[in-house]
C-alpha cells in the first residue's frame, strides 16, 4: 500500500525545473506533499483532495490524476532552498471509514549553484 | 509558538529500559498521529487519536508500544523493554479534521544502545 515515488533522487542546477511523481495502487482520498530537510521534521507543502483542483503556490505546484491514482509535484525555477527530501503521503480508506496517511520512500532533491 | 511540540528531542537509553515521549498538538486540533521514521524512509504510521479515542493502530505497533491521549489534548507514547530496532525518529502530527493538513512536530530521536 506504500505509494511509489520517482525518481529516487535528482540533482538540479539553480533555475532548472523538476517533476516528482507519486503513484498508488489504492483508490485515494487525498495526496499530501511534504519536504524534509536533514534532521528536521517534514514540512507541509500542499494537499490535493479527490475531486479537487490542481494546487500550487509560488513556484511549486501539484496535480492529482484520480483515474490513475497518481500525483505529480512540479518545481519550477528551482532555488537552493528547495533542496531536501520530498515525500508524498497518500490517504485512503483502510476500512470502516478509517483513513491512514501512508508515505512513500521519498525523492532526494539537491539543488546546486 | 503555536505549532506541534515534542519532548524530549533526543533520548538515549539502554536496551530493556522503558521510555516515554510526549506530544502537544496544535491546540484546536482534535486529531493526533504518531509516526516512526528510520533513515532513508518516509514516516510510518503507528497510531492516531480523535480527541481521546485511539481509533487505529498499525500492525507495526507491537505490544511493547502504548499510546494515550487522556484528555484529548497532549499524548504520550511509551515503549517498554526497548530493543535496538526501536531506534528511530518518532514524529507526532496533528490535524483539525479528516483530509486536512497534518502538521508535524520536531520529533524525538531515540537511540537504543
């Protein structure tokens, strides 16, 4: 039930764009995206709900394809501060209306000058 | 600071000892979650509460683990007879309602010697 993220790692130069993908075998209720820097807690980026619209803020946006149970995170004109590990968390009905958030293994993004 | 707080931030213990961690969620959040994260992995769901009721426990959670949220506010996670495999970052998160953002605390890093 763990979502699969790709790529596992990516290196960008400042100003380049990146796409991180997240796919699940479950019928999803929502997809959550987080960024975690080494030794710190995950920081919320955005949430996409079933039936909702593409979300975004600043130069980071995301989409959710409900038919394919896939989400993509788009980072444009990357900055050094974007470096970190990006996790998608997928929320699905684990039974009797109980929803769990299950995280992928993460995508390590490194932005270099 | 009105974010999620966790105490202690670091804990070193000897195998076989009991440890207890505390989490204080964002005050108006009635849902509280515990996760465990090991190096190179995403957070793994352990359990969650809605108010004082523990609604779900992961199959990963052995009998040595117990969590409480006695008054629907702060929560404690206790690990009895710690094992070296328990070494990990223990993260707490809270959210207002289902499908809403989960905000993570800074985590408690446990090292079992």
